[in-house]
C-alpha cells in the first residue's frame, strides 16, 4: 500500500510512531563538524519531517545507533558485577540502501562469528526495523552499484522525500495503522542503477597472486600519505574493531564499569602483542590489511559479498584525501599485472 503525505501529515505520522518507536534518521548538527562553521550529518532521533536530511549522505553511518562508539558492558564492584541494561523500546531507522546492506554485514560479524553471538549487539539489533530512504545517486565518492549494495528488500517502509512531503510504501503490516485515513498513492521505491564512480574489485582467489600482491610496492606510498588517524574506519559503515577499557568511579579502582570503545586497525599499536611487537608496524602495512580485509578476507570467510558497501564515507572523511575507490582500482590493476607476469591472465 502506498501513501502521499504532506510535511504536516508526515509530522503526524512521526509523532504517532515516536510513541512506540525510537525513530532515527540522518539529522544535521550545525557547527559541529571537524572544521569551524562546518555542519555534521549523523543518525540521531528525529521528531519532525524537517529534521530529516534526505538530500545528502550522512557523514557517519547507521552503526552508531546499533553499536555506539562507547558502550557500557557491565558494572563491577570488589565482590560482584552486573551487566548493563538492554534497551527495551523498538527502533525504527530511516536509512539509505547501502546502510541497510552494511548492517546485514555487521550482523554476520557480530552474530555467530566463530560460534559466538555478541549479546550486546544482538540485544539492540533484534529491536531494529528499517525504513529505506530513496537515494538520488549519492555523491562523487559513492560506488554502491559496483558493490551490489544499491538496492535492498530488507525494509518495513520505503520513503521518497521531497520539499512537498513524502511518498510511503508500507511493506510491513505492523505499520499500516499509522497511515489509516491518509491519502493513498501508487508508489514503488526506485534504487540507484548507476554511480558516477565505478570500482572493479580485484580477483584474489589465487593464493599465489595474493602473496605477490602483499609484497607489491604500491603499499609503500601510504607510509608517507596515511597519517594513521583512523578517521576512515570511524566513518566506515561496516568496520567493527573495538577495544575495552575499565573506568573507575572515584578513587577506588575496584568499583566502576567496563566499556566497549570503537578502535581502528589503522592506528599504530592496535595489533601490538606481548614484547611490544606489532604485526603491521607501518601505515602501508595497515592500509594493505584494511583493503584486503574489505575486498577479500570477509568474502572468503562468509562467502557472499565484499565487506565494503561503496558508501564512500572513508574517502570523504580522510584528511589526506586518500580515495578508497582509487586504491581498489589500483589494486585491481596490480593484480592483473601480477597475473600477466605469472602467465595466469
């Protein structure tokens, strides 16, 4: 069933939904960006249609709602500990197709990976339903079509926003009562069919080719370009690296809480072992690890898609203007050269 809503009618529906759901969507925060006078767009609770940023891609992904940057795991005293409380209200997230695809990837990583379910992720994820927002094609850093994340059928509602209101398709009968009496309209969501930017992921099925690629000199350029700040992974839709830290309350170190805190494989020392040894001691080594994890290791582990959804946020956020799309295309070219040299082209 489809509906056509004015901004005022959309406000009424949002108000009704908020009585049951925590409703999140891309929202603008003026003057809170990384430079003075620059805005930032991130997923946050919305109250009105005017709060929803639908013309541009958010600077940060949906994962901030489901797996926050900082999250209390449990509280402890000298004698006992207590798990942090789980949320109880269901969550509705108005998200782009690529962000919904990213959560399907994160679910595989957090749930059942190695036979272990991450309860802190699961208890939030099971409360979440998605409303897919149509995307106009993204910006010049997006390549979702190349990664197959440009469309999704994992949604309860589909939305097309405009200055005159929104068109809505209700795919989940649970949401039909919120639209009773509102004007009906024929509406089927449209998905992006082509991006300005195109990326060709490398074919890395051959182990001999992978080993040669790891020794390729292209990775050394990142030793001088990448500053290992981790901004790319903080903005990534699918990265899940974290560390834990204990926060003591007052002067007693045996009373406090343990937090899960977002971390990054791109920051020096992340993989430091006993004896102070680092497996990836240079920026180039860390970049190689990230790129090959996104464009080979994840797919080899789970057997479906690559880990990157082509949202381009890492390119947008990088202070050194390192482009993931240019890097992957360069890797593809290097792989083809390696194959040709081995007579495997």
